[in-house]
């Protein structure tokens, strides 16, 4: 549909100037639509996909769901995920590794009759300085152990402040929620 | 007389090259890379006679990121987030062009619901892009208020897109074979409401700006791009439709499911900045109409293909994904050598072609018109530089 | 001859004017930002003081605290004298404006002429600022400023001349005395065309949007004051607002009955009318796009000048009849 | 692309084209046939989409994408030029939009476009020749491998000697002599749908 641009007579033009004044005048008396930030905050942060966080296991909130497959680190376009994995020989009875508390992990491995190497997630490091928030890691995770945080108010003075250790964050979060 | 240091007179490589061709008694003016009206870091060297432009040369590359090289070192999915950064205003169209090309290589079937979601979000994104252009263009022309109104409305659309994509500007939402997240009822209701709301706002825009006598006189009859010139430079999108050509990939080579919707391709025959302005204003309404139709006929079903290869390794060959972005034809030419990394990715950005005619179109015009023409071309500098 | 009381009077008046300009300048800055904010559905200045009232003061403190920078190749004398030259004539402009029946800096028979003459000095300041900055944008801005100011001074003069012819005087107090308290007794009723021409020219003279071409930021970054920083820029800024007040005051005196008003006449009526005009000027700025330079001159030479001449002719005919 | 247009283009350039799916017509040209073919396609009112290059074992493959304002589909011109002598005539006299695209190819690959009005760096720093998209010999892939429909032929016969009986079947059946040396010419059949009948 090829149209011609509508032409305007001088009278119409002069009228349009007053119409414009009317529009801005009308808006002048309308209520404001801005959010006065420190006093108000936007209400749509629940849908914001910030940096990633580890998801704890349902039965054990101190352990993450992560199975250490490393898919997220491989999928990341900017190489900002690093998994620190500690290999540990454990006994066959699974009781010891079922709830590897933070202090228990430090315990030296006992020589067992049937050696089995278990890989334990020591740290999950996210370098948020590099992250481009694309969400590839969350999509590739086969066990849904990563989720987006809604943390949008981030500020810091050094780059080091944005190198997050997600496992620690997850545990801190749980401790804070359980104590508070 | 003022005395200038010798090195100040020489300028950089481009200025020197430009100055070599200058006439006597003319003024060489560097507009940009930091200039209020170049919307980023575009630099234009102008040769002025009074306020008339004798010669203009855009200098690019200030935000060049070698996106094409990045494509050759990243895997196919890893390159996806780059797409939102090429054109941050219509990121979803770039997303789409890329996944379209890769889907063609992979022979991947996209579920119907995902196609609808792509249409809805892409059109919503187009509206946000046009709204920002509208505000920014009026800012170029010296009106401060419209950009605030435009942004207020754009925020609503971005809030909607945030619901499903999680981000507000550089979306990375489409995935090979579908989309990464399904629509939520909140999004659907919000979008319906937004369409109604924007339809009440567009007449206000018309009253405040489109019909304004000063604006009409500013944009009427400047920056004439005849069809022939558009063809030689590869101008596409609203700029081309402002030259009276009803060329729109959504209609000409309907990709995805655009052939199912009833919408007009607005085109104006005047070829000037006003025509391009009106095309975009009309396009927003058409996009609203497409969104409403798509939401009304949204089918149920999955949003990702049932069977996805674990590692994306397209077979050897090439594919050209072309979609209609807010600025014109976005084309992504992918050559695959059968590995997980593209062999060559060529990004055809519409702004690049649209800007390339500036040198020709700006001959003999006023400086103020140059600003106005640049704005009417709707440039996104990161897209030009890639 | 006893000249001392007159000198004391003028000195007091100048001091009062300085206070008046300073205060109103600050109020205007605040008002403009507040009006702009509300038109754009924002709060405007908000944080500093109640309703952001202290924001202009904070801005002024910031401007004073900033370093004054001069480009290496700029001409130092002209460069620094330009902002001063822009600001100082403003004092003289206020001297002959009758704010109230007895509130006047200096009763002067050629008051109107004085105002028009000294307001012409502003263009010199802009020209010097643009030229001495050694900046191409500044130079273009200055060229525009000169062309624009000279062009618009002519219809402005002709419009004002119509009023002067009507009452046969250039004394502003006399002109106010000829007008009555009621709106229909004001000159705007007898000389509507002159008022419109005067108003348009006044907006153009003060380089306000939609005629703010010398500092059109989308084309010339900041026009003639691109290179100025700190209080040097602040003086240009203040002078611009002072000129807005002056032209609104003159418009009030000439066309809107001065201090007259329904009920008791007085200073407040004058101020009210001045601020009403200023509000309109602000309103215009936040509504319209900028006109193009050739169009700006076209409006002047093709429309305003002939209309002003016709208006003057009609006035002459009426006065002589 | 209309068949009649394909025929016209076949007449303009030496090697033949094959219609491929979705109306995309690929033409493999030799550098000397490029300008006549581009002139032809300008007459057919095609607009320039882009000019891009890619680095292959056999040489640099230049791809010119054209599309039409009314007709669906694309016309693709491919020209293979050697690594040793990366030179090709510029099409910027016909399509001025190609000026920047060619400058970009020069930036990225160092390809020289003869008769280009202003072949200076566009996107990269002007002081250095970086050529970032050139591949080293290990990572270079074979052009024939990726586009199985394409053939490399010996130096071609003169353009006038070519009979204009060029429909797609004969194009595919021409006997190509495989030779992967320097001045290689690309003979392009069908790249995407090699399974189409009539193709080698």
C-alpha cells in the first residue's frame, strides 16, 4: 500500500502548534510515571534474570544439585564459570557422603577396602565481570542446578568483588534464611 | 589571527585523507565520534561551505568488535548472545536471523508455538526500537519531550519482554529450534493491554509531533533517496519503504509464519525523511496488529523441538538467514564446515548499507539537514561497526 | 545641580537589580526544570531542598567550584571578556523598567530605546565567544547568533515602535499609565499583531527553543559556548535567563498593562504577568522541535517583517485619524 | 529468481547457474565475468545485499548477495580468487553500496579491489594490516569439501565462445578438470541441494 504523505496547509500548521501545546499542557497536569529510586523500587525484579546461583538439593540445602559435569563451563561463551573439583576416595557405604557438611569435607579420606573416587564440588566460581547474562549455562545444565538470581542492585569498587563463589553464596543464603 | 600548532592542523589518518581533497576556503568539520546527534560513536567528516555541506565522509569502526571473527572461534550456541549485541535495539531480529540460518543448516523444525512466540516478541521488540528511534529523532530535531513519552511507553514493552526473556535490551531469547522460555499468562495479558494502551498513545504522538508544523518543515523534502539510489546502495527496511517500494521480507519471502497474518506494508512515495518517518509510525500500528493476531491464535504445544542434538554440529554447507529487522534486511550468512564452530559468519547489517548512501545524499545540503537525515536513516552504530 | 541623590538612587537600583536578577535567575532555572519535568511526567529537581528548591543553588555552587578552562589556542582576552560582556548589559536593561507605580530604577524618557540598544550588545558577546573559542562549532554558533539576532531585532523594533507611535512616547512609565487595570484596556487588545510579532521575536532574540539555533546541541554540540566551563558558562546561562526576564518585563509593560490589574495595582501584578509570559516561553521550549536556520530567517524576512511594517502603517493611520 | 532472468545472467557470465531451492540462484563466476554479470543484475533491478569473503584452501571465495525488491529469492555470485594474487575488479562503479563492503573485505582479508575509488581501511585501524579473518593453513578447509556441487576447472574458454544454451542440466554435466592450483576457477553447481536431479 503505497501512500502519499499528507500535506498540510499553513492554517492547519498553525493549529497544530496549539494542539502540541495542548498535549504537553495536558501531560503537565498528569501524574508522574517515574519511580523515585531510593524511596521506591521497581516491582518487576522477579522476572529479571541476573547472575546465576546454585540450586540446593531439596533434602540437603547445604549441597548443590550440581553433578559436576562441567557442561555450563563449556557452554559459556565468555569462560566465566570455573568448577573447582576435589577428588576424594571414599568408602563404599554412602552414609558418609550423603551429607558432606562443610566441616566434614575437610576430613581426610580413610583408606577403604573398595576404593571409589568421588568428585566433590569444592567451589563454583563465577566471574561476573565477564558474564554476558546469556543464560546458556542454565539452559545446558542437565539437572537444573543453576538458576537466575534477581539481584540487580550490584555495585562495587573492585573487580574482585564480582568474582562470586556460588557454593558459598548458596550456603550463606541458606544459613541466613534458616537463622533469620 | 589565531595560531594553531602544526600537529593540530594535521588531524588523523582519515582527516588527512579527507583534507587532501578539500577545496579552498572551506571548513572541515569533524562531526563525531562524540557528538550529540550521531547516536553513538559515528564520526562524519564534513566539508562545509558556510552551513552547506560540500562533501561528507562517514568514518566507521569506533565500536568495531570483530563480531565475525568471534563467530569463527565460538561454537554455534556460544555465538547466540553476540547477536543481541550487534543491534541492541532490535536484538530479537538478530537472534532470529542467526537461529534461522542455523536451523536451515540443521534442517530443524520449529514448533508452531515457538514460531508464534517469536513473532510476538520480535514485533514487540520492533515497536520498542521504533519508539526509541522516534524519541531520538525528535531529540535530533530539538524537541526534548517526545523521547520521554517514547521511553515511558517503551519501558512498558520492555517490562513485558523482561517477563519472558529476563533481560531488557540485549536479549538472548531464541534458541536453535525454538525459544528458551514459554510465554506466561502475565505476559499475554500484559501484551494485550499494552496493545490497547499504545493505540491510545499513537494519536497523541501524531498530535504532538507528526502533525507539528515545525517538524513537517524540518523533514519535508530533505534526504531524497530515489528507488534507484536505494537499489545501488542496498537500502532496505523503512528507509526503502519511504522511497515507495513495498519491500518487506515478512511479505516478500515470508519466513516463519508471517504469511498467516493480515498486515499492511506501509510505504510512502515521497522518498524524503518525512516519508521514512511516517513509515515507521505506521509500522508500529501494523506490528501491534500482528501481535494481537498472533496472541489470539496462539497454539498450545512445546516451544522447543522434541529432539535436539546434544552438540550442535551442522552438516557442511551454507545458509543465509534473512529477516526483516527494524532497520531493514538483516542477513546472516553462515558457512559450516561440519564442526561445532562456524567456518565463516558474515553479518549483513542493514544500517551499514543505509549509512553508506549518506555521502551521496548529503551533497549540498545544510548541516541541520544532515543531522535530520542521519536521524531519519535510523542508525545503530554497533550494528554498522559490528 | 544636585546630582548626588540621583546617583545614590541609581546605585541602590543597581544593587536591587542585581539581587532581582540573581534571585529570579535561580527561580527560573528551578522553574524551567520543574516545568520540563512535569511536562515529561518526571518530578524534575527533587532531592535538594523541599521540591528541589535548592537545586539551582547547588548548581551555582558547582559551577563556581569548577575549573575555568580555556583552549590553548583561544584568544584569552576575548575569550574571557565574552561572558562578562554578555552579562553586564543586563543590569542596564532593568534600570528603566517600571516594576510598580513608583518602583523604577531610573525614570528616563528614552527608556525603551535604552533597553533595545543595550539588548543588542548581547549579540556582540555571543559573536566574541564563538570566534575566540577557536572551535568550529562555536564559530558556526556565533555566525548563526549574529544572523539571527540582527534579523529578529528589526521586526521587534517595528512592533515596539507601533506602541511608541500610539502613545507618542518612549517612556515606559507613561506607556503603562496609558493602559487601564482591566485586560481589555491593555495594549494587547489594541495591538494584538504587534504583541504576537514582539513575542516571537523576543523568543528568537533570547535564543530560546524553538529558535535556539546558536546553541542547537544536536547540530553544534553547544554552539557558541561549547568551550566554556564553570562560571564562564554560568554567566552565559544566567544572562540568557536574565534576557528572558527582560523581554517578559518589556512585554508586560508594553502590552499587558504593567503593574495595572483588577483590584489594587502593584508590583505583584507585574510579577504575575512576567511569570505568566515566562511560563509560556518555557512551555514552548518543551513542546516544539527546533526550526531550521534558513526557515528561521524565512519566518523573519518573509512573514514577521512585512507584518510588522503593515502593523506600523495601520497604527500610523489610526493615530493620525 | 525467474528462469528467464537466470538465462539472461547465464548469457552474461561464462559459467552457468543452477537454480537452487527457495528461488536462490547461485552463479560461479570468474573475475573477468564479474562486472558484466553485475551490470546485468543491476539491469534486472536487483539490489546489493552484501559482499563478503571467506578464506578457503583454494583461495578467497567472494560472495555477492543480491536480492530483488519485488521478486522473492536471491542471486548469489561467487568468485574464487587465489591467495597469491587476491585481486578482483570492484563493482562499486555499478553498486556504490559495495564501496564499504569491499573496503571491509580488504580490511579483513587484504583482498585488493581494482578500480575501487577509495580502498582504505574502513573498520580496522588504518596504520596496520591485520587481516584478522585470514586463516592459517591448518584451519583452512577445502572449498570443494564444503560446497560439494562446486568444481574447479582449468582456465575457461573465452566468454564469447560460450553457447547460450545455458539451462541448468547442461551446466552440471560439463566435464570439469580438477585442479587445485593457484588460478582456480569455481564451477558451482548446487550447494544446498546436492540431491537435486540433474546435478553432479
